[in-house]
């Protein structure tokens, strides 16, 4: 009988796309932000997890227009574990500036937040 996975860490990240209104780009940046502040040494040194591919990584994306988030690209930002991702309404849009050299007809700054949760089987 398998027991329910237990959360080891929850890290929050924020990502922004200043030009382009690309919620997936912002979500990927948010995941990078979250994982860049986490060293999972406790998984190996304390829990003695034999392979980091055995952990479960759940990514919750809060974005404007969550239906536009490419969750496969978001999951690809995490280099370990069995990954799952879902997107919900959240984040923020703020008035920006249209710079045609970066992206035509885009004048909104898109902000996306993520919660990256790493769980292990006890």
C-alpha cells in the first residue's frame, strides 16, 4: 500500500513579460524564479531519496488568461521529478508601452505567479 505523498517544500515565484503579453513566457520565468531559490539537499542528505526523478512536482500557475498558458512548456522548466501543472485565473495586467521592435500591438505588462510544490513519499 502506497502512502500519500508529503509536501517537502512550497516555493513561490513571479514572472513578467513586459513586451508581448505572453502568459506562458511569464509563467516560465516565474517557475525559474521559484526554483532558483531552492536547494533540495534535504531530499538527498536527510530523506535519502535515491533519485530526484522520484519526487512529485506540482506547479500552480496564476495568470491572466490562464487558458493561454502552455503547461507543457511550464513543466519543462523543472529539471526533476514527475511533473503536473494547472493554471487558474490570477496574476495581473498593467498598462505598459507598445514597442513595435519587441512586439507589435502589445501594450500590457503581464505578471504571473506560481507555487511550485515538491512532495515525497514518506
